[in-house]
C-alpha cells in the first residue's frame, strides 16, 4: 500500500533571465567597479604620455616592459579595446539604473503621501503629539500658513474621522540622482565621439593601413590617408617660417596616418622668448589660413593656451623646434692631414656623404641645433650656479657598416677651471649619456694650435725629426752614439704608440716588452722620454706660430693637449666637426584637433555639477500634520523626515513644531519635543 503526499504550498515563481541581467547591469557594485576602472585608466593616460612614437617608449622602458605596455594598449589608453568595453558597460549600467529608478524618483517627487497612518507618524524619529484646544480646521490653517511661508508645498486630505496635511520641499533633490546618472552617459558618449573610434573601425575593416615608413607626405599612399570629413581627430605638424601645409600627422602605435585638412595653414612668423636660464618663457606663431570659402586669407596669432578655432578645428601652439637651420663647419681630420680644415655647409635634418682619408666613406647626419644650453654646477662653497654654454649642434656619424655615434659639439669654447675648452660630447646611442672630449683652446681662443699639435704627432716623419733633434740637442743626457740612436728609436716609437692609443697603448707596450720586476722602473723612464718628445714637438708648433717667449698658459696648454689626445683614442670619430656659424630657422609645432563631442562633454559636465549640487546641498523634506477632533479640542501629531542635513533639520523641526502646534508640545508616545532619541 502506498500513499502520495501533495505539497499544496504556493511555489515562488523564479525570476526571468532578463530580470536577472537587468538587476546585474543596474547594480551599484558594478557601477562603482566600472567607475574605479575608468579612474585608473585615466590616471594611466595622464601619467603616461600618449600617442608618442614607439621608439621613445622603447628607449624609456626597455624592450621587456615596452612589449607589455604596448600589448595592453597603454600608449593609447582611451582607444584601447578594453577601455572602450569598460566605457560601454558603464553607459549600459548607468542607463539601466536610470531606466529602473527614474519612475520611482518621479513618483516620489509628486506624491504627498496623504494616507499615512497615525502609528507610522508616531514611529518617526522627528515626531511630536499634543492635545490642543483649537479646532482641527484652525490647526490645519495655522499649519498651512507656517509651512507655506517656509517654502513647503501643502496637500490636505479628509479621511472622515481625521484629516492629514502633507507638505514637502526640496523634491529637486531626486532630480540630482537623475542628472548625475544621465551626465555620466552624456560624458561617455561625448568622449567616444572625440576618440579614435572611426580610425579604429577603418583599421579593422581594412580601409586604413598605418604607414611605418619614413616617407614625405606627398608619397604616403591613399590607404594611409584620412579625408577632411573625418569626424574627429588629433594630430600635429611642424612648419618652418614661410612653410604651409594642408595635412597633419596622427601617430598610431609605431607608425602614422596622414589627416587631410579642408584648408591650408601657413606659419608666417614664429617668435620665442627665453628666461635667463635658457628655458622658454613664451612662444607664439603668426598664422595665415587659406580656404576657398574665405573672401581673403585669415590672419591670426596663436600662443600657448590661446588657440585658433576655425570650422570646428582647434589649432594649438603646442611646441617648437628646428626648421632646417643652415650651419657652417670646419672638419678637422684626426691625423697628419689635420693641419688644414675642410670647410662644409649643411642643414639640420639633412645627411651628407663624407670621405675621410685613411678611414673610408662615412655619412654625416645633422640632427638638431640647440640655441640655449644651460648647466647647473655646485661651487666649492656649496652654491648652485647656472651657466650658459651657448649654441650646440647634434650630429650623427654613420660608417659603411652601419655603426653610428652621436656627437654634441659646442660653437664657442667653455671656461673650466680658468681655461677654455671646445666641448664635444660622444655617445654610442641615445640611451646613454654623453661623454665629453675637452679640446683646449689656445690663448687666442682658437682650435688651430691643438689640431696642428695632434697632426704633427700623428705624422711619422715629423715625429722622427723631432726625436732625432731632441736626442742630439743635449736636452737629455746620453752616452755614446749607440745609446743616442737607441734613444731616438725609443722616443719615436713611444710617440707613435701614444698617438695611436694614448696611455693605455703605452702601458700595453711596456707590459709586452718588459719583465714584470722591471715594469715600474721602465715605465718611469718611458714616460720621461715620451714627455720630452711631446714637449719638443710642442715647441715646434709654437715656433711655427712665431712664439718666442713661452708663458705659463702655454705650458698648461701642453698638459691639456696631451690629456685631450689621450682621451681622443676613445672618441670613435676620424674627424672633429667644429661648428663655425649658423643661420637659425625656427619651426612651429602645431596641434590640430577636431572634437565634435566637446560640447556634449561640456553639457554633461554642467549636468553632473548640477546633479551633485542637488544631491548634496538640497534636502528632500516631508512633514505631516495628523489631526483628529476630540470632545474639547483636537488631538494632533506632527512628524517630519529629511534625507540629509539632519542637524539643520533638528532645528527647523523644533521651530515648525512651535509654529504648527501653537505651543511647545508635550512628549508623546512617538517621541519628544526635544527630538533626542
């Protein structure tokens, strides 16, 4: 025998999938998480400079972190797929919140809740009751006048045995919720409109290909160009004085695309002012806009933070640089031919083939002209001073094998420790600091004496003659002719070794030819012989200049010249390129943006500000007056609520209680007149 038990309890109907999804999308936790994610992304986009060439990021972060950052899209945060997905979710989540809660907010703003029970009013924190001798109509009339004078809107309803007056003010507080949420949606939409969404879509569909080759703008293919109808973009162009362009370049990852403009821009004149330290103080450009829609060209001056707005395009003064300055040089070979320089003229950003005797073919690249170079030094007394070193040129020498070195050569000699030096910085690549070669300047400030000295030192014939004259002049005490010949041979060999490799080569020579137990003694002798030969060679240089009386400055010059020749063995260049003059040509760096969503973002920002003000500074307050007639008078209950600023509402409620009830009420079951619970 079996029995069956039937469960007759009502079953709870399960929620639909749509309801669950809507609840998740409209949840506060999701909205906060998305806002935090957007905030973190914005911090990254602010701290990490965006849209720079990938080579700069590679130099700054190294290959390992560069690949990670590039893979995460941190170099273009606001156009990265994950950021756009977060923004899309935020828009959807906020829209769902608005959809779900707006009807409730509107009802709460409009409903006066005149059906509230006496028991409910007594349970409110701010609640007082009193037995009054005044009739109910008189109580309600007094309450209406008191509340209306304080900005409350009033409704009265008769429930037969009792009446209820309901009043409220500050209902706009509920609009704050609506304004803030809608503002987030508006701002996000405006940001997407001003982002690179059209460019990314064009890339994904194959209508646009990023160009990575270094090509003139006229040779960039059409598939790497954007038409003037592109709704939004941000790019830049550098124009020298007198140049014009109808395009800009938009940096995209490790390449660029060309954005065509519906007009042409000419930089008529560029001006820059500097502080005494060489730091730019202000710079501005005189622009001319050429457009077929204009009756005549538009002339306007832009400066930092004062752009020109034309046809929805904002033209900013973003930077400045070299516009192809004209330079003149003297090229001094390091070697026997270095007595006479080779004059040369070139322009910044150009490269030139260069043939050097005994060193083959090289290519000279003129990279930049820097007009102001300041350095900070700490004096012996601890005072920090700033010195101006004058103009310098940035060069690169590239050999036939592709190896290159960068140089930074200064126009005028720089004073150090009371002596003048021509400075030439050298580094193997841009990731390293410059190491400076100090070439001493002669008392007349020229470089010819040093170059003549090094040229004669690297001329074996001259070195042989000087060694022979030194050994036979009696400047060094020697014995017979055999020892004299050995001295000549030794001095000649040591001077040639030093000319080729400096003191390191001399040390290697001693190490390979001398027993270890005699190395110190032999080193002392060899150094004396070498210095005697160098001094004799230097006297020959002075004699050619017609110098009869040698001063202390001449002696110090010899020491500095020997130190410079020793350091030149690590210089890595067969020539010293001396800048002798320049004609600076400035270029203005323009940033041009088209942002149709800008006004949308501004509108959303205003709405957000208004919404926050309503939420935090406008309190939604409700009060009720419940009255019921008695044999001798009226039984009254007065209660109120506020969603914020409770301290202020405590004071207001006490004043309202006295005004509405006509006297200081006694404590009732629901609370007390003092409102302390």
